[in-house]
C-alpha cells in the first residue's frame, strides 16, 4: 500500500529557475545600460560597476560572516539590484554615496528580512530613496546627456541642468504656464532617444521599452502591472490636463519623462514585492500610477515613481489577502 506524501510548494515544475529569471532581467537591462554609457560616458560606467560590485560584495559579506549560510551571489539578484540602483542615480554622484546606497539596498532592505523572497520593499528603490533624503543636493544635480565619444571635452567638464519634470515644477511655481514651458523642454523624439537630463537609466524610453518587450516575450513578467501602471498614470494625467491645461502637462509627456517607464517595467514588476494574482497586480499597478501623478503635481519632489512603488509595496500583503486565487479543490464542479 503506497503512502500519500505531502511536501511543500511548488508542486508544478518547469525549466525556470531563480537564476535563469534573474539573468534574463539583466539581459533586458542591457539596452538601457548601453544608452546610459553613450550619453554619460565614463562616469556612468564607473558608477554602474561600483554599484553592482558593492551590492554583490555586501550580500556575500552578510551571508558569509553574519548569516553563515549558503551564498547566493551568483543567482543574479544582487546584480539586478546594483544595476537598478545605478539607473536611479545621477552620473555625477560621488562614488562613496553609491556604496552607501548599495549597503542600504542590500544590507537593510534585503538581507535584514532574510534575503531574496522575503524582502517587502524593492531594495534598489529603498537605496535610492535613502540617498535622496540624505543627500538631496547631490541626488538632484543632473549632468546633461551628450554623445561623449563625439564631445570628449564634455566628459571632464560636464554641464548640469534640471530634468524636464524639474523645469516644469519650478516654472509653474514661478507663474509660467505649461505652453511656455513646453517650448523649452526636450521634444518627444529626444525623450525617446535619451537626450534629456535625468538618472542613468531613465533617459532613453525606447531602450526601456525594448527591455520590457523582451521580458514579456520570455514571460519573465506579465502585462498586468506595466499596463495598469502606465495606463492609470496616463488617464489620471489626461483628466488633470483637460481640467487645466495651463498647469498640467500632457499625459504622454508624463509617461516619457522621469522614471515612470523604468519603474513600471523593471521595478514595480519585481516578483517578490508585487502581488501574486492578476487582479492584485492590476490594483497594484493602478495604485502606483495614480500615486505617481499625485506626488508629481502636488508634492515637493518633481518625481514620484520611487515613493509610489514603495507605498504600494507596503500594501501588497493586503492586496494578496483580498485578491487571492481559489484553493485547489474548492472550485465548483459544473454538472453535465
């Protein structure tokens, strides 16, 4: 007589693994990384390398000497945290601040809760927000992008300027209307190709979209969070623009500016810190999109993506409880 054995989940096995998924995301980030190197030059390369190596080293250090367990630095998760942290920083940020951000991202936001799979907040965003609150001046000094290989002199003498969202926020506060400001801002084509100020990974919208499509094709992410995030932000921004076009920019400009695409595609979709069910993901994405626009138009900071995602990360347990799939065996059987 065979014994019935019970074991922990998962019970459905595929050829997917944590390592395979993580390195697929790393590949998806390569187009964005290339554009950041093209526009910000050696500073971007150094900052990215320091961020990635610091995250990997901090994780190894904690697992080896504090947790005294198996090291998992080869699974790619620390590399992703390092890349996303770098992509959320200006290329001019001092190296020691990048290292501090990596320590907070891995040591505080990830390993304190038990490592991958246990952290409630996106580690890269925690590191970024910590740096923004602790060093606001350095975190809001934006070198202007340039093709460094055609303008080598700019590499050592980089000029700085406000991001499009920063220009809009300051201009409206000074009494200017959106129509005046739009004439001085980067065009939609420049927003798509990356010729604007901002963090390393947010400047080239086309590169971010290409990485997102790659992950969708490989089924690393689903459409629910990005579509809900971007769609809700667009609709809410469109309503505001219809109410008063003089102080609220067009919704399409909201989508292409700042870190909205990077956040919607690469950070809000983090499997660990986002809901499990499809309806939960949609609710999560809508919350992120609406909060992003609210913070942008009513808050002190011109950007709101990081804060919006972290707030929704905190609500994930509640969303999972309200939108959880039925347990196997509880579905009603239809009569023939």
